[in-house]
């Protein structure tokens, strides 16, 4: 698939205003500026020094926004080849290839190969696969990929309900914008 002409911009931090290409790929829908602004108001202070996992990276805007705001490392998982290529090209343009590791392939399989724990995790799968929200979280927890107190971002359409998939999570913030529900939950090893 060829890249589309659409773009998203990084809205804060070191790379504020820089634009990223959004490829035309099935299920890829970058998180809009308005939602990202709220999300990073919620987690902005936690980005400094954080390790971040973006489970369905797409354009990479969530992970790159976190790096722009002080995260030290991002692992971006993406299955679609054109999106992987665009994300790697964006990392080159921003000169952050040592801070972001782009892994091509299925998120569930990629989690099995992760070698670190994360402070912030973005879980925003294609809307056509809603079961992935819980499955990805459960795999992260089972594989011991989360630091105690990790912040987990979930996004889902307003036509669905979403319950937290484990008692080790609790909601911190929730909001709706347009037809999108989004929220931050905190994970603790035990509750």
C-alpha cells in the first residue's frame, strides 16, 4: 500500500509541531490531537525517564510523543509493513533510532520476546479486534513486562463497553471524545 498524504503532528515536548506521515493501512487510525493532549496531560510528568511500550504503534505518534516529552526508551510493535517502514523513517528523521525500537509483527507474539519492563503501555488495537485489549494486557502481565505502578492506556469505540481485565488494575482517569472512549489505568502487582 502506498503512503497517504495525511499526517499527524507531535503536540508537545522537544519535537512539538513535527509531522508524521500516516500510511493508508487497514485499521490504522492515529489517536487524534485532542485525545493525545488529554492523555499526555494525564501522564506527562510520568514520561520523564519512562520506558514505554506501544502495542499497536501504527503511525508511532503515541510513542514518539512520549519520547518528545522525556521518555528514555520506546518499543513500538506494529504488524503492517508500510506502517513499520513509515515509523522507522520517522525515527530516522527525528534522529531517535537509539531511543525507539520498532518491532514488526503480531503484538501477542512480540510480547513473548520482550526483554524489559515498562512504565507506560499504550493498548489501542484496531477496533475490529476488540478482544486484543484484554489479551495483550493479560500477556504483558503473565510475561512480567510491567513495572509496579505502570500506567496502561486503553482506547475503544463508544459503541462498546470495556471492563478492566484484571483485579491488579484500577482506573485513574476516563473520558469520551466524539465516538472514542479512552482511559488510564494503574497496574499494581497486588491489590
